[in-house]
C-alpha cells in the first residue's frame, strides 16, 4: 500500500486566511529560552502571526509570584504558557489568576467545562487541529472509530471530546495499558498523543488506517513522533509528518483562539 504523507501547511493557511486581527489584539507567549522545543513552537507562532498582522510577544517565565501578578496585570492580551514550565510555576494558580477570557489554550476550568458540555467558546488548539486533520483526511468523522493514545488535559481528553462532537466513536488508551495494540489495531484513525517516541508500531495500526502523530519529542537534534514512520509506511493510507503535520494547524488554531477571545 502506498502511504501518503500529510503536511498541514495548506490547511493552516486556509485558517489564517479567515483571520482579521483588530486593533488591540495580540498574544503573549511564555517560554523557557533553554527549552528548544518550546522555542521552536514559539517561533512558529510568531511566523504565522506575522502573516496576519497579529502582534506577539515572546518572554521568559516570571520567576516570582509578584512578577507573575505584574505580568497578568500589565497585559490585556491572552497569555500562552508553553511547556515545560520552570520549577515552582503553578499552572493551576496561573490560570485561575488569568481567567477564562485570556486562556488561549482552553484549560481554565470554565473553558474546559464548556467543552465537556459541548458548548465550547474555544477548544485546546492541538485537539482542534488534530480533529480538523482527521476530518480532512477521512472526509467525515461520522461513524469513524478513532483511538486516541494519551489522556492529557491539554490534548488527549479534549481531543476525545472534540472527536465525539463530530460523530466519531472514540476510545482513549493510556500508553501504560497492558495491550495497547488491542485498543488501536481495529481503529479507522489512530491519534497518538503520548509523547513517547516510536511507541506506535505496525501491529498497532489497521492496514489502510489514518495515522495522526501528535506527540513530538526532541531526541538529540531531531524531533521524533509517537508513531514509528518506518513501521507505518506501506501499511497505513495516511501518516502525518512530524513536526509539519498537525503542528502548523495547531499554531493556526491557536491564533484563531486569540481572536475569538478578543471578540
């Protein structure tokens, strides 16, 4: 079987083409300058934001409670804290102080609760991006069986909810499950978001399935996905590129969230 490799640049561009920032819109990104993965994502956000004329400020994390309070008080923009966070940074406390209307990742309890109820104002951008990619490749998610590997609050859980809202039948598997292949091998679509390089092998995937790789880990000077590409090629119908598959779409969905919060 010929495996087609999906890159998300065109889908991201189609989202960006619908975005028109207004005066006062902008985004503050918190990133540890020593974290290469976070800085690479911040650079992608900045590049796409420049295409639509949206101001973005990339800054280091505040290192004290007072500096954190000052940051929140002096910025009107949404604030995006990128992982990894520095020691001592309390994400839950930060989101509580930030409030739901400046939480661009949809992780504040109010935003997360609205997603659970099927009435989201915003969806976590990686989850929204993976859902869009899945629908784009499958044509429709109605009736599709989707296995999601990983159950993080920022990706796996909201992704399952987003897929359910599109009519898919969804199972969520932790990477620690005793028999991971049993949870994935009959699925039409497998979304891997565990952050474990090369976790998904050929026997985890049905022949002709769609394989969506979300979990990206830096190993040395390379970015490695959760799906072993050599094992998947020639077996699945579609495999998303790493990091240029879901990644560009995630950044575009993030920027769309910024404008949604500003309305």
